[in-house]
C-alpha cells in the first residue's frame, strides 16, 4: 500500500489507498464465491485462489491504523470514528486470521472456501468497509 507523500496530496492518497484496499477485499470475496461453487477438491495447479487470498490479506494488514490516520486528516471529531474503527479492527483481525488459516493449507478446496465465505468475520468486515467507505465519501463531497 502507498504511504502518503506529503500534506498536499495525503488526503487524495488516503482515499486512493482506501479504494484499493476495499477493491482487493471485495474482489477476493467475489472470486471466492465463484471458486466455492466449482466443487474443487484442491487448488493444485491453480494459484489464482491463493493470489486473491494474499491480496486480501495484504489489504487487511494494519487496516485500522490506516483508517485512523485517514480520519485524522479530515479535521473532524475523531470519537465516533475511533469507536467504529475499533469494531472494524476486531472484524479485520478475525477475518485476516481466517484468511491466513486457509492460505496455510496445502490444498484449498471449494468446501474450505465456502466455509470461509460463510464466516461471520468476513461478512461483518465487508459490511464495516461498505459503511466506513460511504461515510468517508461524504467527506470527499464536502472537502
């Protein structure tokens, strides 16, 4: 993920990074839905599922710290954001643990992925991201 270069462009870069992270997580989830439906016993010979999971894992890394920095650039009362970012952090850590567990397997079956997709952690995280993304977009329209 990109590190902000300076004060003039840091807000734009933060918005770009948030979009990139959300896209990676959502794309992985959508790919995993299709993968689960294939009924595969393993991912042997096809690294695509692992690449989507690795991209998701990278997007989840330090997500709450990134969001805290993003909010601090908005010049708003951080209290309601901090409380929600704490919720998002728990969900992101739980979802990341599940993603890493799947990645650690020698073979990733459609059934394993189906169970990952059904995980409340991953689904809660997606909902969290959709909410914070929309909230932060309101600041984009007013900034």
